[in-house]
């Protein structure tokens, strides 16, 4: 069995997007469901519900519409990689997505939030922070449910993620 992965999730972004949340590479459940943050234990959707002060719908299409209606977009730093399982720590031989073209097509993006250390490290290494050119950016605590060292509680993560509220429409 090959451990070569291709990121099949297209960017969720449009001309109104002001905040772009960037993950590393979707986990196995997300790839199988073809949904961003498809693992029900991931804190991403509950955090978005708290920040947007709304109940997050169960339907994925409605979830994406909710983000778009609030000028929030999603993408991942990695287009392809090798990985056993779903852990970011297992990612090898990563190839980045084309952020230069994305930023050229969507100049209204003002804030880039990296969902976890791996997303930030891959962007910095393969793309370069200079591409952000005047956009605000921040490395955020991962919303992943995977236990590890220095893991924050939901409440601590939520407080860190509140920065997004400064950019909401």
C-alpha cells in the first residue's frame, strides 16, 4: 500500500475572503469524506461556531457557506506528501500548494492563520513568509484532536483563535 497522498480538497475562497485558514494536509477521515476538518473530534468547527456565535450545521455544504458568508476561506499548505496515518509528524516529502497564484487571484485576503505548527513550517520552508507581503499572519494552536505535548484545552485554543473576530465582516 502506497503512503503517497494527494490533497484532493480545493481551496475554499472567493473574492470576498478576508481571512484564510491554512492547514497542513487533511487527515485520513477528511480525505475520505472530501471535507475540511472531517474528523468529528477536531475542534475546528466548534471553534468556528463559538467565534461566529452560531450553531454549526451538520451539512458540510452549509458549513462552507457559513464560512464564506463571514469572509473566511480554507486551504492547506501541502498539495502532495508521503504519510503513514494522519499525524502531521509523519509527513515526509511534502510539495506545497500554489499560494502565489491564490494570493494574486484573491487580493482581499488580509489575514492568514496557520492551523498548527506543521502548516506554518511547511509554508515558511517551501513558500516563504515574504509571499504574504503585508498580510497579517499568525501560527495558531492546532485544532487537531490528536494528543501530544503542549496541547491546549478547547477554551485556550478558542481564546487564541479569537483574533479572527477582528477581521470578520
